[in-house]
């Protein structure tokens, strides 16, 4: 259930064509299809990067292998994950940005966050935890608290968590298969961070 103000803003986001009509650089190479699930009741927000090809087609966030891994990290079912009373899903870029010459997804569009992020966050004051997935989300939500690299930022997750007086922020790597090697090189992520994450998630989606 969305508040009236958030519903109106979400409609405006889903109709957005800034990256085609007034782009910063090259325009989006296809028709925009903004993908997000805001919420007026969820206490947890997922701040990812931008939709990939499968999400662009489905119109639903994380409907790919990365989403399967992410749900495993969180310890939640698909039904819980897509319950807007439990999770808001608001990426840094709302449209699939296209791919580079090597077939890798491009960074989130530069137009999205300046235009929409602050207004959306202002209409979701109930958010208690922001899970920042990747460097772009960490840069926006953590500011100067972000370390020099993703590994350093995620490794310092306890200090990041403890330093926040507003919504708590927990930095995560992207759950892409491309980061499988990173996970093997950093076993502390699954040993230390994930149990803490799952406990915090469960306490908020099943209070009491």
C-alpha cells in the first residue's frame, strides 16, 4: 500500500523519459522501462544498481540468477522478497542502461538519482535498513563513509552499521555470478556478515 504522495511520485518515475529526451551523454539505446517497488510500510530497502536484461523484459526486480543469490543471502522466500509490505526495492538507475562492447552492463544512468532519489527517500521515512548493493548505491547512501574500494567498504560493515543515526546502512557486493571469485576470496562475508544480515531482516519482516 502506497501513500497518495508516493503513488503519484511512483507514477511519475514510471513515466520518466529523461534519459531519452534530455540525456546526460548518449541517450538510452532503447525505450525506457523504469523498474522499482517503493513502499509506504516496508522497513527494509534494497538499493541496487540498475536492471539487467532479464529484469528489463520482466519488469520485476531481481528476476534473474543474481536475485536467486540475493534471496539466499537474505534468507527469504520469493514471496517474502516481493511483498512490498516487507521490502522496498529502489535501484540507483531504474532502466536497463545497455551493455558495453564486452557485453557487461553499463553503470546506472546519471539522470536517475539526481532527479528521483531524494524525493523517493523523503516519502519513505519508515525505512530502517538500506541494503546498498554495489558501489553506486554505497556512494549515494554512505557518502564519505564509503571506503576506497568495495571490498574495504563491505569488510568495514560493522563500523558503517554502527555509525548511522538514521536508517542503518549495510554494504553488500553485487550478487552477480561475476563476483563468485570475490566470495571465495572473502569467506568472512558468508561467515560473519550474512548471519547478522539474516537476523536483522527476520526481526523486521516477522516482528514479535
